[in-house]
C-alpha cells in the first residue's frame, strides 16, 4: 500500500518534513518501508500489519498523525444536495454474512474521464483511470479505506438487490472476465435471478459501468470477513476489496463511503441523486470495554500519566469516561478505571491489553527504559542435552563435518532406507519429495553426491536430526545421527601416503561414539539392512536393541547414484542410545608391578570370528589377563587355504606381585587349549 | 676379534683370566667406537638377545658350569654384564657429544613444509549460531526447551491466538500432513511454522516462573531460492513471572544483542504484530558492519542498506489470550516472548549470499567455518 504525505496534509496540519513523518509513523507501528519521489510527488511505500486494516488508507494514516503530533483531524463531510427520498429495494437474506448494505442510485450521469487530480492520485497505487464512476470508488477506497462498487443500474434486472448465498453450480462472470463457478459457501449480490457480484471481492462483468451507462447504483456494504476470505481463497482471488473485508471493514463507514463516491460522481459526471437505501441486518461492532490505567504500569513498566493515556486514546478516536479509582493498583497510585468506547473502525481493539498497546506505540517504544527482570527458579537441563553435546563434540573430534539436510525425501528413498511408514504431505513442495524423511541416509547421500559433483572426493559428514514415521493419526519423531566417510582418510601430508577409509575406520568411529555411554557390551552383527554391502556391514546391538547400522553403501546403489568410490555410512537411533546413561569415569588403582606381553601366532578356520575367539579367552576368567589385542592378520602365502593367521597379543599384570615366567606359561597353556577347542592351533 | 670361548676349567683363577680377556676386549672395542652406526654394532654384538656376547656368556659359562662352581660363575657373569652395560653407555655418551653436530645436521627438516593437520570436524554455521544464541540466554538464566516438528493446528495456531480463518494464518504458508480432512481443525497435523508452539507446551507443563529458550527447525511452504527456504531454524524465548514488564523485554533483548553482536551495538524497537503477543515489537540493532553510520569506506553500507539498522527479531508481551489457553492468571502474571531466525542471523554475520548453501553439505562451504 502507498501513501502520499501530500494527501495526508489535507486532513492534518503536519509541520514536520516528509522524511521525519515517515520515521515517526514507523515508530508508531505504521511502517514506512521506503520513500520514493520528492516534493509533492513524494510517496511512502507502506508495510501495514494485517491487524491494522483501518490504517490502510489516507484518512486512517492521518488519524495516526493526529495522535502522534497531538493535532486535530479534519472531518470528511460529503456535501450532497437533498435527493429523491425514494427507497431502493435491498434484501439481505444472510444477516450473518452481510451486516449492512447501503446503496445510492444516481441517474442521468455522463461517463467521462476523471479529472486530472483524481487520475494522478489513483496512479499512487498504479491504478489507471478507467472512468469517472469506477475511479470514484477507487479514490474513495484510497482515501477512506472502505470498498465500494458501482453497478450499471439499468442492467440490474428487476431493479432490486438481494444479498444471498450462491446456489450450487451457479455461475458469475466477474469484472476480470473470468467465469466463476460458485458454491453455497459464497455470498453473492443478485438482481432478479442472477448474481451480479461476488460479495466483497469483485463485481460482475455484465453489470459493469460502460460508456453507455446512464444510471448507476453505488454499493457500500459490510461483509463477514471469514466468508469473504474463504471465497477469495477458494477462487484464488485477491482484490483491494477482499483484502480489506477479510481483515474487517468499518461497519459504520458504509454511508460515508457511499456519500463520498456519490459526491465525486456528481462532481464529475453530473446527474442527480435518486433512490437510496441503508439496510442494516446486524451490527458487528463491539461495545465499550473497561480499562484500568494501572495496567499500563503493570504491563509496560512505565508510569505514563493518565492525562497522556487519555490524550493518546482520544486522538485515536476512543471515547473515555472515568468510572472511579483503580482497585487493583496500590492506593498510592493515581490509576483510574475508565469505560472506553471503541471506534467502529478499530476491529482489532477488543480488550484492555489492546488499549495498552495503543498507548505504548504512540508513546514510542524507544521512550521506555531498558531494565532487567528479577528472576526466581533455576536453569533446568533436558535429559538429552548433555549426551547430545558430547556425541556432537566427539563426532567433530573424529573429523566429521556437521551438515544439515532437507526434511523431505522421495517415495523410493523412503522405502529403500527404512521399513518405517513414512509420513506424506498434503501439499508437498515438490512431487519428487512428497514424504518426510524416515531416515537421514537419503539426505546424506544427496550431500555426498553434491560434493562429488563439485569435485570434492574426500568427505566426512555427520548430521543430527529428526526422522518421522507413523500414520496420519499419529506422527512419531525420533532423534537420529548419521555419519559418512568416503575417500582419503587423512589430509594431505608430504611425509605419508594417505589411505582410503575402510570398514574398520567407520566401526572404530562408531565404537568411539558408543564409548560415551555406560553400555556393558556392544555387538556388531552381520549383515545389516540390504542397502549396505552384505559382506561389509553390521547391525549395532546393545542388549536386545539395535541402535544403529554401519557399513559400505551397497555397490548397486552406489552405481545407481554414479558414485565411483566406496562410501561408508552409519546411522544411530539416538532416542535409544540416550536412554542409556553417559559413562561416568571410574578410577582404578594402578598396579605397581610390571606387565608381561605374550604374542600368540594362531592359525584359525576362515569362518572363525574374532569375537568368538576373544570370548573364549575371556571366558577363561584369568584375573591377571589385562588385555586381548588382535595385532596382525594374514591370509594366503604360507597360510593354507581356508585358514587365516592371527597374531594375538595378551597382556598380563597383577596388582599384588611381579608375575613369574611360570605363571604366564601356565596361562598361555590355557589360552592355547581354548584356541584348540575352537579348532585353531598355534602356528609353529 | 674377541669371542667367548668354552671353559674347561671353572676354577677362580681360570675364570679371572677369562674375565680379564673379555674386559680388555670390551675396553678396546668401546674406545674404538666413533659414530652412531659403530655404536649400534657394538651394542648388538655384546648385548643382543640372540647370540650377543652376554647371551653366550650365559650359555657357555653359566649353563655349562658344574654345580659347585655355578654360584661363583653366576656372580661373575652378573658383574660382567654390568660392566658391558656401563661401557656401552659411556661409549654412547662419548659419541653423542662428539657426533652431535653432524648427526643433528642429518636430521634437519624443512620447517616451511606444511604441517600434517589431522582432520577436525567443523561445526555447521547454523548450529554454531544457534548454540551461541542459546549460550547467551542460558547465561541469563534460561533453560532450553524443545518441541515436536509435527504439530497440531491447536499448538501451532489456535492456542497462539490465531483464530480459524484468520488472515494472520496466511503469512505462514503451512505444510500439512496428508489425510487430516476428517479431523476437527484443532487436531489436524501440520509442520510447525514457528517454534512458538513450545511456549504453549512449556506453560502447560509448569506454573510460572518460566524462562526458556527454544531452538528448532520449522517449515513453511516457500519455494527455495537464494533468499528463501522451506526449512529454516528459529530460536524462541519466553519469560513469564509476576512483574515482568515491557521495559524488561527491552532490557533483556538489548543485553542479548550486545552479547551476540558486540557491546557497542545499540537497539531500537518498533511496533509490530504477532497474534500471540501484545504489544508486539520488532527489534533492530545498529549495523555491526558500519557501526550504524550507514556508510562503509566512503560507500553505502551493503549490510544495512545504508540505513544503519538491521532487523534482528520479533518480540512482544505475551497476549493474555495465550494465558487463557494454558491456565495462567493474566491478572497476576505477565511476560514476554521473542523469536529470531537463525539463518538470517548467520547470513548477516557471515555475509552469506545463498541460503541454500546451509542445506547442501558442500565441504567447500563448511570448511570456511573451521
């Protein structure tokens, strides 16, 4: 919306410059976004909040000026000669949807071009002059803010206006030439059997003013905001009129607006006043509210004298009547209780707090002090805050960059990367990605692809985010983590040849993350879901719960996505993981005695897992056995087919004494026996 | 060159003689050592586990000794062992002073070659910004609260004083979960368009005083381009207690702005409109790039478009209608709420020209925030 400060000056005697005026209006909540032009042609580009429909016109802004500068607002009083007192027949069949319908007929007019001053003012809003009648309605809208419409009276069959719901399937060609199909939810202005206007939105094509028009009917009505909004939205229409009716027009302004249009038409097109009607179906305006000026201090924290409070409110059009001393405020306070009449144009003001806001904004927000509240109560941490911080810090320490991917994924990705039922959107942003992500992996792969496409091949990324599943009745949200590594493991160094990430790098990172939690034991069970390489993937189990999976992206999927290198992926279900407490450090007395290492070169069946071997040795229950480490692994060469060789390093240490060779020899025998029982042997 | 000979005679005299022979050989060999390589060879010859002279002594003297002489032989072998270690150590000490200069020269590295930098993960600029904002409010006594990204119409709109069919709903183009048509409006599921529902959820759970800061992801049906994203992040705040005033709102947010953007930053407030606050205020800060002058290096400041001010957040006093939804006594309690866009702040702070960069995981972009 645009405002001409020059036009404003017709209604209020503003003494400040335009630039200052723009600033003062903005500080009062009537935001001037920018100023274009200069001198009399200066135009303010406005940004009026949706609640202030009353300020979406010149007179409304002038009223704000009158409050800001404490100056008089000149009334608008159209001068009409006494016309014919005959009534124009109007019937409102839907009093809820149409509260008032004022109509005035003007006969024997000339349809002409508007005078220059009108045409120029219409240009402020880029409206091009059409004819003196249509222009009069647009001019009045810009001036007063009330939408009006003019019909060619001779084309209104039956000479009567009926405001009713449309019949199902009823059609109306609107002014823009579009044929509209209506429903009973729509309110129409009808003449005889035919709709001639879409109430509050747009008039009909067939009844518009043309060069042949001689007699006109001016409509100035009040329509129910929700009805106008619903119809406008359904038909995808947004007009100056609907914009205002949707937000609440001034019920009391229909007569003024009607008279103002008539005044302009008569001044430019001659003719004479004819029939008139002001049909009132219901009054939607609300009554007085009680206002305790002590509340101004309680909410705003500043003692604004009652004299200032009432000055501001009166300038804005409110009526104040003192009722007595405030009982809620301390006796020392001079606060009073008032009965406040609400001006009909202020549909947004219904409560005491609304009046407080009026006082605050005209007083000026920046004239309030900056203070800090005194507080009671403690800072409470949410249960997942600490584990999340630790997990994130560790992922960063492990060299993964943090990433954020979009929430929406495709049908095929949702089925491929999760068995959970994905949630669909009613109005997706794109047909390709109609679902909410049920896994972080599709987003991760997209980000990896984005990097490949831009020539980056060494990538380590993680994302912490929510995934969604469930039904249209109930949507479940789960915290997940996902991390991925591909390409070279280390950054470039002149001293070393970097190597590529492999399974054990990603597994080691997962182990480092899981080590944050007080988990007794973690099992890596092959294979994982089928989007992983079947031989290079594992489920991560804690007790009976699978808390995640890791492994290499299945080569088929990698090929589909045109990935030319191995991509390692892992995901974790953080809700499950966070249900485990964080690991607390536990001190253990250090032994004063030396430790002894023994290496065992073992020959094992290819099918024998390291984990079984480790468990068998651990099951020996040797208290002095401090650690079991796999050191080297060989296949082929001297190692027979179907076997592999493993160098196992055991460390023994006692807290009580220095171990003797024969202690260790005895335990070594037990270890070898355990290996033998698994079909393995010591390699000689 | 000396080698350990087998002993036939284990008498003390014979042992003395054999020990002397060894000692003299040791002294000669140790004295002859003049470099690192020679010293290593000496050490291995005498001390190697496998076949070193000391090992041989063990095998050929001690193990071969008849039982009565064992004790004597053992003692002598131990003494010789000590002696060998001493000589080898002192030889090492000798050559390390004499050989320092040349050895160190050989070990020289080119210190101008780049260091081997281990990969360290980089925080996402949005999470980093979000955490910075949260830290500011935590230090002011605010707890962190969170809520679901999929909300009901009730929490996202109705309880925040957006009545059904209200035009204010139009400003927040909403993504809706499919299959909601059959439900009453307030139960319909949607993607939250702001973090404000968490205000309601927090107040439902606890009586005043309330002081929370709410980070989170929100969605709106916006077409993605360089300045718009259907996904973005907000940090919301809420403080409710007895005697919280509009002056407190201003003071708190002024303090937070100074903590976030520097102590020289000034703030100003404008009336605005949000259905769930009244009065509502937008906060601007003086431009942190040009210091509020609107000019930078003789040209117009691009950051604030020469206005000297940058809009940072929306705020307001909690609307009494909202208290009605959560059962707080609006006559007794008052409070303020505020919300800011994390993307907007990160974009301003780092001068980022395309919002989409936040969601692409492009390593070249992320690396700039290391």
